[in-house]
C-alpha cells in the first residue's frame, strides 16, 4: 500500500514552499541562526546559517519519508491500508506544525519581535485538537497511535483507548490554547502534555486488566 497521492503531493508542496522561503531570504539571515529557546522563551542556542536556515524543512522532509515507509512496510495483520487517509492527514498536520515553527524562526532571525513561546503553545494546541479528532479512527498498528503493551495485545483495548485518547488530546489542546491566551509559562505546556499522554496510557492498563487480567 502507498500513501494517497493527494496527501503525498500536499506534504511535498509544504516542504517545497518552506525550502523556497529559506532560499529567498537566505542572504538576509544572520550567520548564526536561532535554533533553540529556553523555558523562559529566550534564545539559548544558535546554529551556523547553512544548516540552521534549512534544518526544519529537512526535518519535515524526513517526516514525509518516515510516514511513506510506515505505510509501505507495516507487517501483515497490522497494515494501515484501511486508514491511509487518516495517516496522510496526521503526516501533513505534523509537517505543517514544523513549518509554522520554521516560519517563526525565520521571522525572529530577520529581527521581528515574535514570541516563539506563544507560537509553540498555539501550534501544539492546534496539533492536539486535530490529532484528537482523528485518533479514534486509527486501527491497531505498530507505528502510529497509543502503543502500549496492552493496546497492542488486545484490539478492543486499542480501539477504546484511542477513543478516550481522542477526547484527552482535544481537552489537552483546549487547555494549551487557554494557556497560550493567558501567556502562561512554557512549563504549563509540559505539564499539560504529560497529563494528556498519561490518561490514555493509564486507561489502557486499567481496561486490559478489567478485560483479561494478568494471570
């Protein structure tokens, strides 16, 4: 099975636009590109322009390749054939998130006063909201989703956990959006992500124990 063409083309178009942007503004960029921000939103890491100017588009391209390989080489019994459309959406949402961060990085490097902290919060909120809406459509596989020992051992546990996980991610996205709007510190993002992730993991353990036990 291969990724549907519309998702592959859209993903490639996003990457191409990002690379084109980097090429257009390359001469205006500083020799040391900002590439890392600390928990207070201050730049604390830089990288030489030749790599720093294109690192995130290259990461986006790598993401595209990884998703293509996942679709092509999933083992029998765990194929993603039935939901390649959902996989394609997740692929392109992830790429779009990386490119929003990239655009912000470029603008900051050009001297614009933009809060990377705020952009990350808003971006992660959008990512969680979109992923939450599609999580319940993922079927058992080894690569994408909430892969715990208990979800991979029982299809019912997988399906029910992903429905709960979808609600958890939507709730987490709303919480992160509120955190962004009230200018909460980035530590809030970390706490919300941990809580959002732990809910479906704990649920999968509880549900597996309830359905099958450990004897």
